[in-house]
C-alpha cells in the first residue's frame, strides 16, 4: 500500500518564504499590513510548497473535510440572481447536493477562486467547476494548491480527462436531422464565440453537418451576455436575406426568445414559416408561445456524474474520464409540421 505523503504545513511556507508563521497567516487571511514584496514572496511560497489552510482541526487530523465545492462564474449582478434565472444551473446545484449527501459529504456553493488567498475559505477536499472557460485560471489556482478539480464541460486547453460533458456533437446533429424531417431546407445557427467548449462543439457539429450535405452554413455569433437582444438582431438579419432560413437553431440561453421576438416583429409564423429549436431546455421555453423544441442537457445526471468523478479523483484514481452524458431532444410545437416524430429513445414529444 502506498503511504500517503504528509501534507505541507504553514511552517513549511514560512520557512520557504523566510518569514514568520504569523506573517504567513496575515497574508493568506488578507489581514494587517505586509510589505508588498513580502506578501508576493509568501504567496509564491504557498504555491510552491502546495500548502492550503484548513479551518478545521478535525480535518487536519483526518486529512479530509468531507466537503466538495461547486463553483460558478463570478457575475456583476450576483450569482443568486443568475441562478434564479437559469433552470440548468439550479438543477446542477440540486443534483450535486443530492449526490454529495448520498456519498456522505456536504456541498458548498462558492465563487471561482481567483488566487491562493481565496482558498482560505474553501476548506474542501475537491472542487467541481461549472462552465470553465478556455485556460480557466481557477483550474491553475486549484492545481497549484493540490486541490482535486473536475469540470462540468471541459476547458478547451485541458487534456487530462477530468470533466463531464454533454454529447454536444450528437445532440446538434439530432436537432438538425429532426428539422430536415419536418421539412426544413435552409437551417441557420445562432451561437456565440465565447471560449466555452459547448459553443465550439455545437458549432463544429453544425459546420460538419452542412459540409457533408453540401449546404451553405448560416452561422451567426451573438453577445452571450445579452443573448435575447442580440439574437433578435441576428434573426432580423437572417430573415432579411434573399434566401432566408426556414429553420433556426439558437444555442445560448435566452437566445430562442430573441428569435421569437424578431419572428413576431417580422410577421413570420412559428412553426408555419420558421422552425425554431434551442440548444438548452428551460421551463421558459416549455411555457413560451409556441412551446420551443429544445435539447435537454440532463443537468441532474450531469451533476451526479461530476460528483462521482470527483470522488474517484480524490480517492487517487489516476484517470477516470471524461464522462459523456447523453442528451435528449424534447420536441415541441415550434418544430412540428409533420406527423410521425419519434417519441422514444433520445426523443420526447411534448406540446403538440
């Protein structure tokens, strides 16, 4: 049996930085006055030594806090407001909490750590990061501190396999094939160039699908921070083309509502003249007029898979991922022109 390496201590940091234990404590807790050069030297020593403070003496003795953290992006308008307006993220929270409790752990909801000082209040055994951006600095901070991390969707620069992702390529092709089955001939996609794997994978699948069928792609990039308004602008542009699309797939959250706004403004009926499908399902789309066909990313299953993968990493597995979660296409009125739409397998028919 491999003997567990003794964890570094605050004294190791103080020794490496050439300062007192008190100075290290002041720096990592952001209290008191410390010379900027000394502060930087201490932070560098913390990273090099791999020490992370634990608030619990019991955790120090056992080596584990029995707590996982789920970290979301920081937002100017506040994470609470953001979560309350995001069905998917709320289901991730519920799913991760349930899976953590089932594993005998607690779940802490926390913002992404920006530097080593943020880890003072992150007394956890592992972290789940939702929606990592390309080269996400939070992953670097956590790796340097020796905190195991699993992401929901992958960092585009990450290759270690410690992530859970939706089958975005397969789900995109499923949507496009469904639109063709319903009579669509010219299909446009509205997405974003934000550095997230979900956008890149769905766009690549759309472009590949068009190339295979020798179709001209109509890809429009919108502002992910203002998706409804910018999706409406993109839809107006698309519907003004000489050969306008008769179907649109809108990927970013709230973008399908912008498509509906523009379609109503321009007098285009959905689904009569324009089919509409969304890249992410929500209760808003289920209750909209008409109800919008959408990809169910299955956040509860994704959350449980992420907690399971993090458990394996904390337990010392060298490689256990990535884990790919199969999505489901929820077919509603916005894409229904013809009878005979599949009602089982990866499809579910609602809102007819």
